[in-house]
């Protein structure tokens, strides 16, 4: 059985990254979700991102 | 000047609660100064600073509660004391559940998550999608503005790991009967769908439901999947999964006309499986579909009809007519009401594929159609805000939605547009789609009604009548409820047809009937 | 690779922090026990600062200390002396010491003496004077000086004797218990103070002081919910000090403010301070005060958050979140957010409301910058003018540039070592 067919047998458990309204609509359908409070990494600061990358 | 105080012995409240209450009471008009607290040395000192310390208050202990206030009169003091008690017994509103800040920490809270739904800005969306796939999660990528290269990279990775990679630009999916992003509530049944078009999937699933049948899964692939560069990767993985799915008996594919090679590739995979299939390439060549043993659909509605018939084991017929009783009477009646100058159809669409389908049907029946997304380059409107002759407008296209919410959510652009169409003396018919389901506006019909009415007032001034035709893409199980929405529209004199195809054919029939009579 | 070095260093730092055993041993006089202390030294909270740049509460506290030491008779003389260059100012942190609010420590002041039993290092902190008009908020009236003298002449000697009779007190265990009783160790210390007084009371009774004196001491401690703060702070200090100077570590070992600037120190960056402007506290003000009255963030008490308690343990003390109009769930969410920027979960400080999950411990500067989440700090608000006292309490965050500057220094450091 492929992973997609496995998914068809499982209960959906969703990580929502982005629009809060999508998360709310999933909750209305009684789906287990986690809403990610997403921010661009390092607030989009390129200098910081390049330093962080040096340490990876 | 009225200093009033109140003491309650041996009555404990938390100091923070009391500080908050002090602050709220201070806001009451007529209250000059107030302190609400327990009888601690500190609070007595503060009260003294504010000239609110009386000899009685001096005597109380830290276990006693007190209010001391200076107000313009006794009534205000009474009001303030009552307010304090109200606040002391008030319950707080519910707070949000915790929202982790990254995908990694989200995994800590839901380690058995199986699908990630991403609607982040395109710049970052691809990175998060890749991270999700690398963590063996299926992905639905709603975001657009993801590059073709990123899309190919993501889909190859997903294929390698046997995961779903729905998107980018995937607006609709129904997995395990859960509506994801913009999707409707559809009955369970044996029809499985893979679609490269959001509203295409919506219309087909809704029609299947209206016909009494149902779906197993509806997988979205995003709009570019069947381009040569992407090669139909996800459509093929999706339909393979449906071929292996015990609950799927009939497979439906929906897409804009694909690259020829890709079409053949996809159709041959379909052929290898044993399950019957119905394929609709919006406006595409039905021959190649027949060549590979699948059944071609002639419209979204016809596709749904054929799939439902196949599932029921009854003979399949092309459906290009009407299911509305007395349709001829309607056509005649509307034709009569139109004035000499009124000649043209104006389609104001929120669903891109519904607009496409409308253009294809209409151009076959009545000739050239102008649009912001025309079938031929010659059909492009020079000003997308001004209709010319027969014009069908996709209000959800990028040119209209830059910096603005999509018309399926925010009706503003269509509200304005319907008024300018009403002012145009050449407008005979206005065609509108109303898309329901999760993600859409909570009351699409209700939002347009006042403007439909206003349009009617504008036309009534010079004795004109505009024929309003619409279809509602939804089910009675949707949050907006199909029945309620149709009722609202009918009440306003809008002709509500059971499908987009029928709404469009009705508009064409009226135009043709007028041509005959002039 | 460099990431492995960093992870290994951080692991070591966390091991040291989590194995710390802060223990209360004794009480001593500042100039006798604090290394580097002299008659003319004034220690203060936060990163280095000169008299001219000090904010109102700190200037007031310095004034009060000089009068208390007998080096000046009044405010005027004190101000002259303070600016004369004769007095040497230094952060408490440079002397294994921490001080709440202005954090001023002078030669004659009695201090708690703590030792991190696992690693042997010491830490010090004055005894908490009480609430309202006190030295640490910049008050220096006769009443304040009188109280300080009483503490020097009665409170400290009596408690010193009581401690000797009792023996050392395991503060780690006491803090753990306090966290499970509604405290968070920074802005809420009522449970800790209660546990302490309960522990010491039988021995206070047994000291060779008069009944009147014993009653005075017990009443004094009882009247001050924050008495325990001056123990949680040095407990966190000696825990973190043991983890200093681990090369390649990105874990924060000090956070502190002097009322003008906020400063941090990072284990892998030695003694360097990274500073930025001290923030304005978002919170509730006592009746009669407005936002204009507030002094910027001040005090060494943020060592609590640095060690994984205080604001990081807010889920254990939901009452505090009301300062910013929050609910108990918001308090939980505030702690949960801190897990995103820390290296480990505490092994001993556990939070009942989170199913006894350990508090988020060990701030990693990389995570702060990547997520944009700044440490959340619970704190009191001082009046900006000296001599008035506390005017409220709430939440505050450090300036992001402290972490950014530290990251830059860290990378540059590695570059000079040719490791990146």
C-alpha cells in the first residue's frame, strides 16, 4: 500500500501554516489541527539569515 | 466632593485582579480617584497619597477588602461600587489554543500529523513544503507565486517518497471527506477525482452530490501539473492511488487542456487500471480521451452525470440540455422583455474554470467572447474594467486580485461591476456564479442582493429589464446551505439554474432567440 | 562541522545548569565576603553604567547607599561625591552578585551567601527591604536609612544565627516547591517567602535575641511577599555562573538591566556585554500613576528568566498574566512560546499546569533570532523619579539588537578562528 493509500485509511491530522481561516474551517469539521504562528525566519533580515546559515 | 468607602472584612481577592478593577472604575465618568485593594500597608500608603484614607480604613488588616473613592456625587459612587462587584464576579473570554512558531515545534505538539496545509507567501512556501515532505508529511500547497522549478523539485521529491504534493496554486481538495481550503461538503460515494482546477473540482463534486451520488476522494494537483515541464506527476500519482483505493469505483480527471504528450501519458496510466474513468479537459479534444478508453465529459456537469451513471451502472449519455421544466417559456419570456439596444451577455465570474467553461460553451453557440482570460488573444479586453460586446470576466484572476481578497470571499469588486453593467444600455443578460463551501464568503447571495436590486433600479429608470441568470455551486450541507442561497436569489427575480453549463446555455438560448426575432 | 561544535558546547552548558545545586549557607557583610568590594565601591544592577547616565531610581539608590555608608550626610553631599570620581561603580554581575531593581550594594550591607554545591562557586545578594519606598526603588529618606541600619544591626545577625542553627538550605528544592504553589520566582514569591519563614521560624525562636526582636524579624519577613526574591536571584546566579565561558556555546548566561540599558552575556563569548536600550514595561499601574511615571526596565532580577523561571514559568503563576489583561490560558501559552527559544526542559523546576513539564531553560541566541521570539520577562515598574517606589508591574522584552550583536560577534569570532 502506498503512503497515499495509507493516508486514505487514517484520521486526518493537519498542521496549518498560513491563513487562520483555514484552521477555523478545519476545526468546524472536527478535524485535529495545529495552527503555526508563522513568521519569516529572522524576520526576513538577510544579514541575520546569512550569519545563522554560517552556523549550520 | 464625596468620599465614599466600603470595607469587607476577611474577604480575599488577588492584588492583580484588584489593580485591574481600580483601573476600570477610574474610567467611569464622575469618578475622580479610586483605590480598590486589600488592607495592606502599601495600599494604605497609596490611598493616603490620593487622599482616600479614612480613620476606619486605617484600622483594617491585610485580610480585609476595601474600596475608597472620590466622586462628584453619591449616585456615581453607588454605580462604581456596583460595577466593582460586577467585575469581581465576571468570567474571562476564551483564549486561543497554543500556536507553535515553527513547523518543527508544531511536530512536537502533533507528532502524528499526516498533512500540512500551506498558505504562506510564495517566497517561503516552497521551503516549508519541502521541509514537510522531508519529514514525510503529505502537503497541500495553496500558495501561488512558487516557481515552476520549485514545483518540479517538490513533486519529484514527493513522488520519490510516495507522498501527496497538491499544488502549488491548489485551492481545493477533499481528503477523507474533509474539505481543505475552498471545498464543499459532499456525500460519500464511489467516485474519486483528481483535478488541476479548484472550481472545476467544486462544480463536479457538487453536481455529483446533486445527482444523489458521492465521492471517495478529491485530489487537487495545482494548475500547472499538466504542463510539459511538470509532466503530470501529481495527476498520475493521484490517479494511481485511486486505482488502488478499494472505495473508489469510478475515476474522474479534470484539467485545462494539457500538453499533448502529458495527456497521452496520463491517459495511458488510466487505461492500465481496470476502473472506468471520465475525463474532462476543459474545451479540449475529446477524441484522444476516447482513444485511450476513457469517457470524455463535455462540460463539468456532463462529467458529473457520466461519472454518476457509470457508478450506478446505467447507460451513459451526453448531457447538453436542460433539467428545468418549462425552459422554453422562460426563454420566450425573457426575450420579450429585452429592448432593442440590449444585445450582450456579461458574465461576472468568481470561479476561473466556471468562466472558462462558460466561454467554451458560448463561443460554440453564439460566437466571439471577450474576456480578461480569453480563449484567443484577439478576445482580450483592452480595459478589463469595461466590458465589450459579449464579455465574460474572471474576477478571481491575478489582475483583479492584486492586493485584494479573492471575490469568492470579498464581493466588493463584483458589487461595483454589476452596477456598471446595469448602466450599460447594451447589457441584456448578466451571468453570475455563486460558489459555496468552506473558505467562501458566509453569504455570497446575500452580499449581491442589494446590488442586484440597485441594478434593477438603475435599469427601471429607462424602462429596461436585465435578465439575471445564475447557478449556485454548493450543497445543502455547505455552511451557506444551497437551498437558502437559491431561495434568496429567486426571491430577487434571479433565474437560478441547476449548473453553470445550464445557466450558460440558457443565456445563449435567449441571445439566439433574440437574433431570430430581430 | 561548526554546528556540531555548537551543539556539543550547548549540551555541556545545559548539563552544568541543570546539575547546579544552589544552597543558602550564611549571611555576611558585603565588604567582607564579596570579592573586589571596597569601602568606596558601589555595585549596581545591569551592565556597566556611569553616574551621569544613571536613571532616577538608580541615582536615588546610590545617594541612599552613600548616606547609609556614612560617606555623605545628605542628598547634596551624596550627589557631589557620586560624581566626583572617588566612587567606583561596577555591575553586581562582575562580583558574583545580583541585585533587584537598582540593585545597589555597598560595603556595610548584609548579604545572603549562596554556594552552587556541585561546582563550588558562590553568589551574593542583599536582603529584601520590603515594598514601596525602599532603597532599590531609589528612595533615600531617613526612614529608608533607618530600616537599612535595622537590617544591618538586627535582621541580618539574627537570621545569621538562625541559619547557623538550621544548617544550609537547599534552595533548588524550595524553589521547585514554590513553583508548584503559584510562584514563578520573579514577580510572584509569596509561596517561597512562606516556605522560607516556615523553615526558619523554629530556629529564629531559638536564637539568643529578645522576644521583641524575634517578633520584629518574623513580622518583617511576613509583611514582605518578595522576601524570597533575594534568594531566587542569587540561586539562579550561581547556577548560571558555573556555565560561563564554554567555548562555542550560544546559551545566554546573564540578562540584566540598569534602568537605561539592557545587557546580555553569552557563555561562548566570555565576559562581553551586548547591550541595547532598556524597554518600557507593558503592564498595570497602581492607582494614581500613569505611563509617564514609569522608569525603563531595571534590575538583575531577570536572572530568573535566564535560568528558566520567572516569566518562563508563567504557566505556574497565572495571576501575573492579568497584568496584561490575559487569561490563565495566555499564561500557559507564554511559557509554551519560550520552549521555542530554549535548549532544554528543566529537570527539577516543573509546572503542574503543563503536566509537570520542566520549565524552558537555556536561551539560545540562534533560536531567538531565527524565530523572532524574544524572552518574555515578568517585572515590577519603578517610578522614574528617585524616592517614590514601585508604581506597577507587567511584562517586558529585551531589545533584539542584544541578540543580533551577540550573533555577529559569535560568527566573527569563529571567522578569526577559521572555523566558518
